């Protein structure tokens, strides 16, 4: 009798486990610089996204982190943690010499990769930022040489899962080089899509994440809604279509959930503000992050910090009215509420069109990758003209809103979610795959996943 009871309990547990797992596979596709207009406005050339939107659930908008940057946002997606907890505050480490936050070992909280590996599930990544780690089963990471920021394959070969790049080249893309995997060309996303589709078909990972970068690249060059951005959006949509078709041809459509996300929106810019030029005699310095700038003391101390904040605030408030209205000051209390870097004394965030540079003087232009050109400029002045686009602003600013669509296994159809955040992505993945993942800041949105 005792054995019968134990067997019954075990059976119930197994049934619960199967019921809890809504999908056998989850594909997470990140469109860098994605904004909700791209699926809410039919003038954007993204029919695959709109088809997914009709087949599943979409959000009015997805909120990024602060600053609304690529690496801090993507880390939030796979950890459910805001920057204050994850330790990834910007694209680049503080005092970077050109390197970016490429290595997962620097993330201070558990990742979905680690959780799934512990659960015995396989994973894959293509161009995900950051994804240089042994925790991913099949990994083609995003990393580049400091002096070659647009070449996304030469350095990546050194860190990819052994044999994976050759396997992809032989079966999906042909030879990959600094031209075909180059952030200056749409072929980067096309080949990333082909690589992801092949990995999914050949290896059937439980979780696959792929990052498509060209909407962001063209947004930096031309602004939020330029024709070139629409061309990039069309290229991204085609890459997504390749992945969707592969899922269908592999007879895994009914068991696969597709999640489309963005990391931040975009603002067309007109002005660069160099706040460090105003505070040369203050023992502190602003670190710029596109549409925001964070103030750090040279030698932290409670009394000194109060004096620094007052001196900097006074300098900012003495600017002419037309300049002062280009940005707002964010104090430490608000930064804590936003989950931003706890070591910053204060921050600035620009209103649409105004971005920041940490420069102390005019400088020779050096390109260290997307969005880094504004940090150096040969023009004089605290305020200088700019063109193109950027992000990094307060994520609650309307043009920083990014997008979210989910469809497929385990996802409700015909639902609309007003708002969710990038930290909610990890709980969604964990719930769909039936694993437990207690995240610091993420939560499961109501109405998204089937009961």
C-alpha cells in the first residue's frame, strides 16, 4: 500500500511537471532599436511581425532599463535583474579602452543560460550581447576586436563553440568573413538569421536567442524613422521569416514559442551636451551614455559627495534657459527607484534630441562601435550640433519605448498587454519551459501564457 501511494505521488508530480512546461522550445529574437510603431503602424515593412502579432499577444510597449542601452538591456532580459543588481550598467565597462561588456562572467546574478543548463536543457545563442560563456551549448557570440568594431566574425571565431562556425558555414551561410558579418551591412542580420535557423533545425535547443543589429546601426546613422531604417526593418523581418519557416519545416511549430523583443527605442538627435566642460574644477566626472550621463566622484565620501552634487547642480542650473531645458537632473533617490548604478551620485537625462558626451575638450574622432562617435568631436563648445539618432534616455520617454510580441506554444492568442519591462523576459522563458527562476526584478505578465 505504501509503495502504491508513493507511486501515485510521483505520477502526480510528473504530470504537474509536464503541464507546467508550456513549450518544448523558446526562440527569443531581439531587434536592436526596435520600437512599437514597427508593428502597430502598417507603413513599416514588417509583415512577419504583424502575422505573429495577430497569432499571439503583443504589448503597447516594452520598457527598457536606465540607461536604455543595448548591453544593460539584454542582460536584464536573461537575468530578470535591473543594472543595480546585474552589474552591467552600460555597453562598455567604466574606464573602457574600447572593449565592451562581452563576457558573461562579469554578470553578478544568475542567467537563464545557467538555470537551463542546471535543469539539463540545451541552449543556443547567435550574436547575443553578451554571450561569451561556456554556459551556452551552441554559442556564436557577439564580440569584436577593439580596432575592428564592425567585423563580427573574426574575433567571434575564437570564442564560439568549437566547430560551430564551420558547421554553420557548411550548412547555412557559406564562408563568413569581415564583409558578410559586418555591422555596416544588412548581410549581418541575414546571416545571423540563417545561422539561428540552422542551429534550431540541426540541434533543437530548448532555448535559442538571436540578436539582430541593423535597425540600431542605421538608426544611429540616420535617425529614428529614416528610409534606411525602414530598409533595415525589412531585412530584419526577412531574417525572422527564415527562422519561422525553419520552425515550420522542422515540424516544431506546435511546440515552439516565439518571442520578439527590442532593447530600446530611438530618438533623432540634434544636440550634444558636454557637461564635464562645466565642472573642470569639481572632483567628479560625468560618464556619458547616449541620452544620459552619470556623475561619479573621484574620491567618494559622504560630505564630499554632498558638496559635489551641490556644485554640479549649481553649474547646471546657471545655464541659459534654452540650454537648461534640454535635459533634467535625476537624483540618487530616483536612480534607486530605476535600478540604476548605485555608485553614481546623480544623473542627467536628455529630452528628445539631446545626447551627452563625456569629453573635456574637442578631440579626434575614434569609432569604437555603434553610438560611440559622439564622444569625440573636433568642434569647440559645451553644446555642439549633432545628427543621426541615439538612445540611452529615461526608458519612460515615449521614443524610448521598445516592442514585444509573443506567439506559439503556450502563448494566448488575441491578447494585448499595455506595458511590461525587459526584466520580465526571463520569467516568461522560465515559465514556458517549466523551470523555476526567481529573478530580482522580473515578473510574469498577466494574460500572456495559457493557464
